[in-house]
C-alpha cells in the first residue's frame, strides 16, 4: 500500500518522502505451504525367531503376530510414541506372523516457506540493470518435522521399517531428522 499509485506516499513531493517511498514501498511477498500425512510402515520381528519357520537366530525381515483387537496406531500419538509395541507378539511355532504390510502410520508434518523481495532500478528504463534484495525463510515458523521411527528393536522384539537415526528414542518413538528454520538474505544485480 506504499509508493507510486498506492494509497500511502503515492505523490512523494520531497526528497525524504521519495526515499521513504523507495525503501518501504514495492515489496513482493511469496509463500509456500506444504502438508502431508505420515508414511506407512511394516512391523518386523527383531528378536530370536524360534517358530521353526526360519533359522533359530535373530531375524530382521520376519513379521510378528498382531494381537487380535489391538490397534497398533495410538490415538494420542506424538513424536515420543506413535505406535503400541504391545500389540505384537512372536508367532506360534511353525508359522509366520499375521501383521500386515504398512499397518503403522507415522506422524504427518507441515511447513511454511516465506519470501520477501524488492527490485531497485538504477534508471527509469526497466531493461537496464537493476538491484534485487531478497530475504527467504525456509520453515519460517520453525515447525518440527518428525522423521520415521528408527529401524531397530523397541523395548520388546518388534521394530519398524524406517530410517535409522542415532538420536531416536525407544518404544515406538520418532526422531527429528532436520527441517529447522533457515533464513538467508540475497543481494544481486540483474540485467
């Protein structure tokens, strides 16, 4: 709303008003909002598998049993615990587990990126070189983007397929895998 043809300082008649109009007016704002649901993961048995359906050693690719009537996805999930590991048990001897593929949903996330920029012209001709000043903020609100649960055992012999992270907690928790706010200022001459 500031500058030539705008409600404020549209007729800058003094040098001070002209400078103020140039500094305050003519800025352009941009933004991008991204929201997504969580990924789906498959539970895996992480302890000794003594059912007779594989070698009697630790396995990392065999599914456990899902206990009937138990929902592994918690209603009150947060980044400390997204699933209930007590819903899983070792399968009976001689058979594979009944836990389905992709039955655990991780947390969703959102982020907002914002930008602010302005062109300063060296002359009245827009074809001549110009100066661009910009400020960009990736994840402007610094909203945490929680990553998938780590791929190792959780306080019981069940893990979840995901990305390993040394900062992850146990018991079906997730690890913050980045996404911090990043602000940068850019100055350039364009022609």
